[in-house]
């Protein structure tokens, strides 16, 4: 099996709980989990990239991705399979060197191309049935961090990354 070089994430229902807050002025806000963010940084320290593919457009997501150092962000992606193939080509990384986490049916075509696929516990049943791993935690509540720890352990990188924090 190829090593995982990149984790690709959906946003609503994965990095967030799926709620979308819209103010009277049309400003959109999203709540992101800090443990997921720290997990992304751990993954980056281990040499594994993170990318985001979402069907929506969000300024809040743009700011969060910049804050986390996620360089590959595809918003308004109506066909996630085509987008993941584009990402694969741009980075010179095979889809079998990718992991994907999604929660809804639009994620399935991209998920099945990847070496590993994850779904949060509150994902649609159809998605959970096709995922290699279903997290115990739900979207926006630490599910991404849980998936990251699975990847780090599978790749034999967990102990190396964690020794920085745990004596």
C-alpha cells in the first residue's frame, strides 16, 4: 500500500458540525474545532499535506485555512471527483496516496478514489457504508483529529510526532 501524502477534507459536516450561521447582513460564520486544527498541524509536521474541497464558498473557511497553513483549498467545487483528480495532477500525487474525509453523498466519488476514506459518526449512512473508517466523534467535534491519528498510526508516524509533547 502506498504511503499517504495528503489528507483531503470536506468542510460542512466534517470540519464543522454542518451548521451555517448567517447574520442579518448576510455574513457567514462557521465554528471549527481547535483539536481538529491542532491535528492538522501535527499532520503537517509529519510531512503529510492537507487539502480542502468544498461545494460552498466561505470567507470564514478561507481565513481558517490560511491560519492553519492549508495551501490547497478548492471552494465552489461542484464535482469533487474532478477536483480531486485536478489536485492529484497539480501535486503529482496519485489518488492512492491520498486519504479523504466526507459526510454526504457528493463526497463518495472522491472517497472511492483514495487509499483511505473516513466519515464522521454523524455522516449519511450511505457514506459510512463506503468509508474505510467511521470515527466515533461527529463532524466539527473532533472527527478530523481522530482520522488524523489513524493516519499517523498507520504510517508509523504517531510516536515520532507525539514525543514532542509526551515524555
